[in-house]
């Protein structure tokens, strides 16, 4: 990943805040089962090469579920977002075709589907459109009681997104976290790792001339990394690994 700089040349520091995830949410009339999705099925759906809900790529991972022959309607974000970046980063890792044709980004040229603005826009379209599928943040799915499926991880296990699975995805990266904290943990190794997980970051200028603002921001960062972590799980986000917190507390001194 390329380092960001502000317009005036000021270096921008990345501070991980919590851990979150993207989930596949769907609306299939007559189907109440919690579906399993393989990486190949998700890539095919969002590429537009898998167009029916009863396609063997989906049905083979959902034995005993009576999937209809309805046409799949893909719902994606119309606005640029970190949610889209995480989703497309994952698809780029599990599908060479996706990586070549679409790639990773906060905003991409979607091969198929309709766009909704924000998590609420995607959720609204999925809820009101039979046979639709979209992706939203885990917190949004939990708070709005939306159905979402399991995804087969790199170890071959179907995992439903939860705080434990998100933390497991970050476990390996925590020990080898780069100095700038910019790391991708999608498709992470581990039997319990949820594959579409990510750190979230605050972007802070390395140089802040206003001393009062600088001290306030540094104070907030310290609180966020200590007492503030205790609020994350109640909001469906996972706490930062302890190794990362230790490194970040030291990195606060880079803000001058």
C-alpha cells in the first residue's frame, strides 16, 4: 500500500481503532436458512458469471436447502467506502479473474448490479428486492437484524462473522504489524478466522501546529487505545490485539 500525504505535503499517520467485518446479506423468498458461500461462489456472483440462486456453485455448499431458480440481483455501494475496499480486497485475493477485471478499491467499476448509497442504501435495496444479495458491515447487519451467510475461509471452514472470528483474522498480523500499521487481513489463515475482516483506521497528520488541538488528539488516541477499547464489543466491533495497542501507544509520540 502506498503512503498517504496531505495536500501540503504533511505526512499522514494511520492509527488502527477497532476490528470490523463485511458480511453477505441476502433476500431469497422462501429461504430462511443460513447460507454458506464459497469464495468461488461470491466472486462468480459479483462478477455476474453466477446468475441463478440454484447454481451448483451455491447449491453444493448448501445441501438440504431448497434454493430457487430466481435471478440473482447484486447490490453494491454506489459511493466510495472502506466497506467496498474490504469486500473487493477479499475478492481480489480469492479470484484472479476479479483481480484482473475489477481489482481493489473504495470505488470500482462493478460488472453487474445496482448501487445503494451507504450501508443503509444497500440494506434497503436488499430488503425490498427479492433474490438480491449485497454486502454490509457486520455492525449494520447485527443492529438491523439482517440475515447474513457464512463464508468459507482459507482453511476450508465456513465461518459466520462474529467478534471471535474477526479477532482470529487479526491474530497473525498483530505479531508482524508494520510500523505504519497499514495491513490487510482479508482471507487470513486460521480455522476460526473470518475471511472478510479488517482493521479500521484514524488518519492523523504527523504535524499539527495548533498545540491545543495536537494535545487533544493525542489525548483522545490514548483514551481510544485504553479505556475506549472496552466500548467496542458492545458496538459489534472487536478489540485491537494487545500487541497492536502497545505499538500504537508508542506511535502517538510521532504526532508533533
